[in-house]
């Protein structure tokens, strides 16, 4: 006879730290390979390239550290005697939240480090400014991870009060929502950050323009994750009726998956638009005002799709 | 390891003896105290920098002037033309949010921005200001007509789009600062009570790194993002469609 609650409990602990480590491993490998190739191109800049690669890998490792934190938190709080299976299902939600976002962030946060190594190989005397930009963009890429960790703690602190199956599915769906929801925007943020580092390698005189443009663009690309965070918090907080169990479970899962999938492609395409604008600014610095304005307008229109998903999820979760 | 407290506010109910009850009238004590400390710091800094500006020489004068010059350049870059009132609005928002995010470096104080009430209030102020300026620049009729463009069926979606601006700008600040605060709290709960772990944390500078990264660095980035997004919304709201008029 298998005790399913213990099985789920230990599987979610292993998932949280294992999947994150896979992502971080791939990311660090990519960053190191890029650093070696860049040193091969420009051997005299090896100190600067080495510095960027070491700081970059330290930042990539954030997701592995947060996965470890999650595993420790789950491990130190054993399952209660009563309703153990329901609490275990909520813990699967925790593991999905940190696992999905940590896997993706671990892989994609290597993109800016990679590209800035090549940029330093092209512009060896400009390495400090490139390092600044890499540090800034890469620490903004970590924000999906911080949001996921926040939702996880919400779920974990409230999980002890679960009494019904519908409640536990509500928490599972909340974790799934932020986990799925951070995939697309994280990829978009990374594509943009990569091209921002590349554009300074092309033309170093646009550093000031690219810096402000990249901060604003990263903030706009991030918008879908904030909608996913909102839905996750709403799902973790609302109280649900005890009647109509099956309908409630279906509604909760639908709300989470709707918002999670709704952010996928708006995030990626918004990142692609802004990255093309970045390259154009590097080639033609005098067209900076019109290029940045058109790019922000397009990003605003792309975010409309995420707003539709937000509306429908709110309607499913609250009105039913 | 101690359990993590997520909502740890003490509620003040100042209107209770007037006969007004209800959760809406309760005040989060920590948030209010930290906000007033921030306002006090801003007041002192303003008086000191005024004193520096009078002297016309020295390090302090250089710092104040270069701080102002940075923001003047940013306004020029994004808005296209410089106006003193936009510069003053953006700079004061930036100073307030930056100090709110960094206030946890002082012991016994919490960031006011980890309370959702503060961030939503700041978001509403920022977005409402852009709408007021849009009305002032374009006139009321043009402003209302914008909601029915490109065709009349888009009216509800335009309303939702404007509301989503407030949600996104305030939840971005809240999520980042709250997440950072909770992560540093988890670190402190983990090392608390064990002399070995605490001394390892201090000697390996992990202690300072966590504080500085989430307090200063993340706080600075988020304050900058908030003010730059406000400036961007402002520039979209007050721009005139010169291209269309040129064609006619």
C-alpha cells in the first residue's frame, strides 16, 4: 500500500531543487562556453571577460539557491496527521511555482552574460559600462523568480488550514498560474537583455540611450508576470463554497491555466519587438525618439492579449 | 527555524471613539511611522541641499547639481521638451520611493512599500496626474474621444487598459520589494539563535550582501523603473499627433 501523501511530499521537494539545478546547469555551461570563445577572439581582454563571466554565473545561480530554500522550507515542515493528502497536493503547487520558473530563468538568464562576453571582445576598452548593463538587466530577469517565491510562501503559510479537496486544488492552481505565467515573459526579458548587450558591442556611443530604454522596456515586458502574480494571489486568498465540489475544482484549475497560458506569447513577442528596436537604436542613434516611441506603443498593444486573459481569469475565479 | 509572518501589521483604529467602526478605517501603524520617517529625511535633505546650493562651491553643491542635471537630461530624452512641473513631479516621486525602499537599512523600520496600500496609492497618484495633464494639453473633448478610438466598441477595453496601467505599476513595486523583504527575513530567521551561523554570515559578508542587494540595489532599480514608467505614460498622454495634422 503506497502512502500517496508522503510520495507527493517528497516528490515535490525533489522536483523543486532538481529541476532548478538542471536549468542552472545548462545556463552556467552556456555562459562559460561563451566566455571561452570570447577570450579566444580577444585574448588581451581576458581579465574583463573573466570578471563578467564570474559575476554572471553568480547571478544565474540565484534560482538554484531559491530552489534549495524551497526544499528546506518544505522539508522542515512535515505533513500534518489529518488531511495529509490535501496538504501534499498544495505542496505540489509550491513545487510547480518555483520549479517551472526556476528552470526557465536558470537557462535564459545566461543570454545577457553570453552576449556581453562577445561585446567585450569587440569593445575591450568599454568593459565597465557593459558590465553595469549586464548586472542591471540580469537582476531584473530574476524578478519572476522572486514573484514565484512570494506565491510559494503564501501557499505554504496557509496550507496548514486546508480541510477540503477544492481548497488544495485552489493552491495547486495558484502555483501553476505563476509557474506557467513566468515562462513566456522570462524568455522575452532574456531576448531583450541579450540584444541590449549586443547593441552596445555594435556602437558604444549609445550607452546612455540604451540604459534608459532597456529599463523602461524590461518593465513593460514584465507586465504579464504581474497579472499572473495578481491572479495567483487572488486564487490563494479567495474563499470558496463547500457545495458543488467538482465545478469549483474545474473553475479553479481553469482560472490558473488561462492566465498562465495567456502570458506565454505576449511576453515573448514583446521582448522580440523591443530587442529589434534596441539594435535599430545602435545603428541609427539619431532616430532614438521615434524608434523607442513606436516600440513602446507596439508593446502596449501586445499586452492587450494578456489583459484579456486577466479579465477572463478574474471572471472565472470570482464570479463563477 | 521560526515560522514566517507574512502580514505582521498592528492595526490602529483612531476613529473608534467617534463611533466609526470597520476595517476600512483601520491604519497600519508600521507603515505610517516609516512613511513619516521618510518624509522627515526628505525634509532634512531638502534643507541641507538648499544650504549647499547657496554656497556655490564644494562637493555638496556638485552632488546636488549633478543629481538635478541627470533628471533634467532624462526628461529631455523621453518627453522631448523640458517643462519644470514634469521634472519636479518625477523627481519627487523618485526620491520618495527610493527612500521608502531603502528605509529598512535603519533598524526597527520596515519598508512602507511592502504594504500594498502605499504602492496602490502611488500608482493612482501617478496615473491620475498623467490623465489630468492629458486633459490640460488636449482639452476635455479630445480626451473623451480617445476612449472611443479607433471605433466605438473599443470603449470598455480602453477603460480596462487604463485600469491595468494602475495595477501593473503598483503591483510591480509591491511584488519586488515585498519579495526582497521576505527573502531577507527568511535569511535572518535561519541564522537567528545560533552564534556559529551568525558569525559565519557576518564574516563571509553574506549578511551585508543580502541587505545591500535587496535594500539598496533592488530598491534603486524599482524606484527608477516606477518614475521612468510614469514619465513614459506622461509622454504618451501629452504628445500631439503632428503627423496626422501635417497630412491634412
